[in-house]
C-alpha cells in the first residue's frame, strides 16, 4: 500500500473523520437515455446530508466530534483492574459528549481479565477511540498490543515498539488460545490477523515503520496535532481525564503480591482474634484484609486448586489455635498455604516471584509460631500469678457447657466445665481453676446458684 505525507507524518489512506475506515468505492453515476448525469445524484446526496444535519440524525460513530477531544493515559504502568476501570470511565465520558478519545499508552503488559474488559469496551464503543503508543521509547507489550489493535485508529510515535505477547507458561493450549484471540481482535478492526498472531506464537516485536508497512497501525505521529490532523479535526479543545481514587485503589489491590499479602495478614488477624477474646481489633482488621484481598484476587486469573489449598491451610491453622500448641495442624496449615500461593497463579503475562512466595510463607509461619508462644506464656503467667483472682468472678457462657464449653470472664474467653448443663448466654460464677487437656479450664456454676 502506498504511503503519503500529511502534515509531517505518515499515514495510509486517511479516512474521513466521520465514522470508521471504509474501503474505497467507485464513482457514482446517473444515466438518462444513455448519457451520464452526475449532478442529480450529487444533488440528492447533498439534500440528504443537509436534512441529516438539520434533524440531528447520527451519521456515524464519530459524528459531531469536532469540539472536544478527551485524552486518557496509561503511563508506564501495568494493566490491572484500576486501569480497566479508568479506561472504561474515559470511554463512557467520551460517548456521553460525542467526542473522540485518545489513549496515550506506554505499558509492559498486565493482567488478562482487565485487558479483556478494556478490549471489549473499546471494540464496542460508540465513539472513535485512538490508541497511541507514545512518547519515544515507549512500548505496548503483551496486554498493551491487544488494546492497541482493538482501537479504531492505532498510532505509534517514532522510536516506540509493540508486540511481545507470548504467555507464560507457554504451553500449546494457552498459546493457541491467546493467538486466536489477538487474531480476532486485529481482524475485527480490519488489520491482518496472521501478522498479529506472530506477536504471540513467535513473541515478535516491531517498530512504528514496520507496523505501518504491515498495516497493523494506521499512522505514525510524533505529537497530538498530527493525530488530530489524521482525524480531520482542525480545531479542538483537549481535556485530560485523570484517575480517580477508586482507580488507584483498584490498581493497588489487584497487584498479585499485594492481594496475597492482604490475604496472609487477614489470616493472621483472624488467628490472633481466636487466640484472644470476643470480636476485637485484630479480628476486624483481619476481616477487612481478607475482603480486600478477595477484591484484588477477583481481577486475577486464579486456579481453583490454589484457592482450595489456601482455604484448607487457614482452616488447619484455626484448628491448631483451638487445640493449642504448635503441632501437626499448624505445620499442615503452613504447608497448605505455601502450596496454595504457588498454585493460585494463572496469569499469562504476570507471575508472582518465587522469593515473594517463600518469604511470605516463612513470615506467616514465624508470626504464627511467635503468636502461639506468646499467648501460651501469657496464659501460664496468668495461671501462676493471678489465677486466684478468677475465683468468684462472674461471666457469660459463649458456647453451651455440657459438660465442656466456653465462657467469657473479664473480657477474655476461657475453656470451662461444669457438673450441670449451662446454656449459652447464661451468667456463671467461677468456683475453681484447673488444668484439662493442657488448657487452663474454669470450673463454673450458674450465677444464681453461687453463694
């Protein structure tokens, strides 16, 4: 395809600003008695255009887009949930104002699910979307090249590159699926699918000149003015769309390391709460961390086996807390957590480092062990120095005693036993302190029967 020069940049068959790129069509003619009379057909077209303008009829996807151009930026960052939320809002804003959107892009890649969301949003947008790899030295690798190829107008600055979309691990099933997807995305916008496919199968990269020759991009542009010139926009007000607090928070939470760290901290918080009494600060903080980790993990491609192992590990460690001591349940829970973190990853372009996995697991086990030791020591001190103060104290049954249960005395949970059945919620009085099954146990009776 022959290239032409326009406003100092290179383009291929620049389209009319109104609507998507169209194939060239032959000249329309109107014949009467064997003679061509083109004036009548052009008169009809002119009247139709005038009527459409007067009635406000939408002529195409990009109609009436000359006053404002919106700018969104993916600036040297990983594609994540925050990015998808940000770009989705940017497209919606541009659609609302019937204005084109230019996405300036510099990214090493990112997460699969957010990439799918962005690609779908761009492909189905009701306004013209331009993806522009800029500034010089920028790139659109892995997830970035999918987004670039999904746009109505793909542009690259001098000195930029795109491609390198081979998934990890590069097994045949994953490679074939990702290659087929990029092929479909490219062809949906009139770009050569087989060429785009090699970004995945061959891990290929290419610069702006080669991408233009291969018809993967529409224009090389060094500044925004050249982009607007390609769109046939003479004068426009540009508005930069910044990120909101929710976008930044989602980006943070969907970072694999952060999501897993929050999960581990949440588990520690719940364990600390089980070691303590009632619903306190540790339990609330742990619950919040777990909820935030789930919010981040839902943006990741995770394996069900990893999730099940993590859940099993947490359950085993909770059992260890109830049973007391650092034994088989605690060790088994730690191993299950380690395996869960290893197997949970399923992202084709983003991997959690092995050093983080080992470091986080070792830290979890160390903190869990220290917590268990500290609580046991504290319990022993209580037994040795202040146990006499428990006798005569009153409390409440939190788990029915029959003959064993749990009570809360002075804001702390204790194992308890009684010669009679005492229902949950009833008031009790401590009559004796003893040792049972390695645990300090309170012997109690109903408060109504106490002297």
